[in-house]
C-alpha cells in the first residue's frame, strides 16, 4: 500500500472518529435528565400573583408540603413516575424541594415533549385515583384544611420542557373563609369565654385533582362545627366548603356563654364562595322579656261575727 493510500485511509479514519465522537456527544446531551424546580405563589385575583401568601396565614410555614403531578401538555395523561410527589418548603419560603423519601420529578428527555404540572396543598398520602379527601369538621389547625390548588396550564398553555426547568405554580383557594367579629349587645357587658358552633353545614367532600373541582358533598345531618377562637369573645374564624343557603335557618350559629345559648339564623341566599373571605359582625344580646302587670281590686267578703270569752 503506497503512502498516499495510507494517508487517505488515516484521514478517513480520523473523520470517522470525529463524526462518531460528535454523535456520542449529541446522544449524551439528548439523554440528560433535568429535574423540575418549583417556586410557588398565590393567585391574588385577575392573575395578580403574590409569592408567599395563603389562607391560614400570610406566609408559607416551615415544612409546608405540597403534592405534585406531571402530565402531558394540555391533557390528563399522567407520568407514572411523577404522581403525588411530595415537595416541601424547608425554611418557609416560596421555594419547594423534593421531600425526604421521594424522588425528584424529571422532564422527558425529548425536549420537544411539553408537560404541565398539577399541585395541591396540604400534601396527603390518601390521594387515590386523583381524588383528594376534604374534611372541615375539625377547625383547630386551619392550615391542615386550607385546600389550595395549582394547574400550570392556566398560566402557561405552551407547557414546560427540560430547557426551562423553573416551574411557577400559582395556587388558588378552593374553600371559603369566614371571619366573625362579635360584640356585646343589649344586656351584655362582656363575651369573654364564649364558644361559637355552627349547625347545618356539610363537612366532607371530594376534590378532583384532574379538573380542580369539588364534588360528592355529604349530608349535613346534625354534626356541628366548632369555630376556631382567634380572640376571646371578639373574633372567630372558620374554613368551610363553598355553599349557598336555600332558606333562612338552614345554617344556625350558636354563641355559647356558660349555660346560655344565643342563636343567629343565617338568612337565605347567603353564599360562601371559594377563594373569598366572608366577614360578619354579630351583636350578641339578651332579649328583654316583656312584662305587663295590673292590680286587681280587693274582693270584700261578708263580715263574720264571733264571741270571745
């Protein structure tokens, strides 16, 4: 084999090696796994977003946790390895990272494949078939019943891919909030030590994470809800299922002072709407008992006689 042929063969092999190396580099880049990174905010209405506020307070708390799902863009097609993955705010900021015992959610390797994200708060391991169980029967820890929901498609219809891994989750309130301001009315000097209880409201429902809607309300029955005291005798708060009264007295609030109970019957057509804080100022008062009196004239009996010895 002459030198020219050897040189040609060497050049060919060098080109082949370079092409192979380039293909290998491209192959490696295509298969790089990129984890999603989440920052969360609250929908303040009209798509105004605040980065940290939520219903049970005005900031995220340390170790607040959310559940996250990844789906194909514009669909409800779930990724099997990205269902109800727990993320948490370790320090109470709006940045959430994967919780211990869970794996990060990774974008599809193909960067042309767009995805959306669903998320809810607070995290629950009891989610089954995309149904989140809702209960407001216990108001002691309102952060634990303050249901929030986010669907990234709402603010980004084009979807996300691994070239832009920063995912902004904008949450909105799914339940209604009630704030009662109570003041002493007629015949009352103080409401200290007063408890508040409501009758006639549903306490349980199901939330569909694929549609973002509540359904399957239970029957109210006779199960009362004890309203959380915020300031003794002055302020009470609750988180309720969205609802509307159909007649006066369908919902009944009892204001309990010792053995005395003062009752407020909620008027008809009162709405408790999702994402809305409803305020009522209630005057608790004694009802005077009307008393009328008259003096009956003496009836004069006949005079009797007798003998004293």
